[in-house]
C-alpha cells in the first residue's frame, strides 16, 4: 500500500508539469496560428511521451535489484573477453632488464 501511494505521488509530480506545459502550448498555438492540427499533434506527442515515461517508471520500480555477486561475475566475464593482453612486468623473475641505447657491448664490437 505504501509503495502504491509513493508511486502515485511520483506520477503526480512528473505529470503535473507536463500537463501544464501541454495546456500552455496548446493555448499559444491556437491563439497565434489558429492551426488546430498543430495543437492536436503537439497534444498527441505529449501524451505519448507521458505514457512512455509512466511505463518506464513502472518497469524500473518493479525490477528486482541485482545481487552484488552477479555484478562481480559480469565484470569478471567482461574482463576475460577484453581484446588486449595484460601489461607484463619487465622486472619479473627470469626476464632480462631492458637496456637503453648507448654504448655498444664488448661482444658486439668485434
């Protein structure tokens, strides 16, 4: 019951400014241009937008939250699918240190 009242208040908060805007724009279009078709098109667009907004709010409120373990698994799976190799440690055991260009080695000078 509490969620239904909160949802109703949220719809009222969202739809009241949209309704006032539609009424204002309808009056402006009818007073200045006299074109009824433009006013009807505007009202239909606003109604469709409001219906889409209402449906998206309802579906967002009804969706269950995703558990943290699922998010962690999704991140791990995405990491496995990445298209680049991980950076390698140049100081790892068994690797020779990279040398800067400069003096030639004695063995290569012959």
